[in-house]
C-alpha cells in the first residue's frame, strides 16, 4: 500500500510521474516560449480535498490540504496529503514570483513517504533549472513551471486570457519534475457539471494530452469559474486502469 501512494502522489496535491529521459534535450528544443500576459491569479485560499484511489482491485482513501497564497507579485503553494493507515505521505511546496508569463517558480520541494526531500531550483540569475536529485539542467526562457505550480498556472491563464480557454484550445508549457523537465500539452474540453460537497459546480475540464503510443499518466483537471477558477477535481489515471482522484470539499478564503 505504501508503494502505491508513493507512486501516485508525486506533486502538489497533484501527482504527476516524470522520469529522466534521454530525449529531454530534443523535447526542450521543440518548446516555443509562451506569449506574455498580465497575470490575474486566483485569490488566496485554503482548499480541502477528499482522495479516492483504486489500485489492483483495492480501494483507498485519503485527504489533502492545499494552501494557495498570492499578492500579485509573489505566490506560494503548500500541500499536505494523508492516507488512511499511513498518515502523512506527501509534503509539497512551490514558491516564486509572478511575472509577464504568469507564475515564475523559484523553488519546488517534495517530501514523499520514506523518501528524501527533493528540490527543484529555478535560478533566475543564471536562467537555468537544476535538480537536487539529478545533474540535469534546462534553460529558463519564460513560462516554465514545476509540478506544484502547473495547475495554478493554468488557472491564472484562464482568468487572465479567457479567450485562450475556448473548447478545443491547446496550451503547452515546460514542466519540471524531481529529476528533469519536459513539455506538457493541455487541451481545453467542454463545460461539465460535477457533484461536490459544495454542491453541483459548473466546470471547465482541461486534460493533459497523451500521445497514442505514450503509456504515460493521464491527467484531467476540472476548474470552477464561479470559484475563482480553483481546481475542484483532479484525476490521475494510469494505462493499467489504476487511478487517483481528488475532489474539493471545502474552500476557505484567506484574509
């Protein structure tokens, strides 16, 4: 059971598996610097989620508390995830500035169950991304995210440039994990109404694209425009059929 949660909770509340790839240099060469925009991030708040997971026929449950804070010039994200019987299984943090490309991470850390703390550093002076868990490095061109900030970057983009979030639109960005970085492409889906502890919420579903031959993890995010574009449901699914899903139960605005 512990191996399952260590695998499925790699990021923010947000779990996204990224392993070192020999094709990383080629991938980064294909990435185009995103357009600049005036950032309008969601209001600061504490968000509580319930977590349901399915692994090899076994159903598991847990909770996640996320603290999101921003003051128009800086942001911070911290998450604590707990699973029944195991207790705390993940602590994740991301903090940085807010610039012409949206969120601009400076550091991202993750502490998983029975694992050492890992740190991803965005050095704005040398304009490079480095990792405590590997010798890889990537250039900073603008708009790069970590696994803790990427969902909140999408929310910020939706609030700042709503025309880019029409059904069928695609959004690409470099996302850094614990050891390397790669380009992720998201597709904006149709409006969906989902049931939550806060009632029925009208949402916009955004999905990370997975190529036909790619056996990587699929990620679906449901944003609620009526709730500051907060992510009110996130689902991570493996090709095997295993999944983990977190759904909002409480939103507490910060003063």
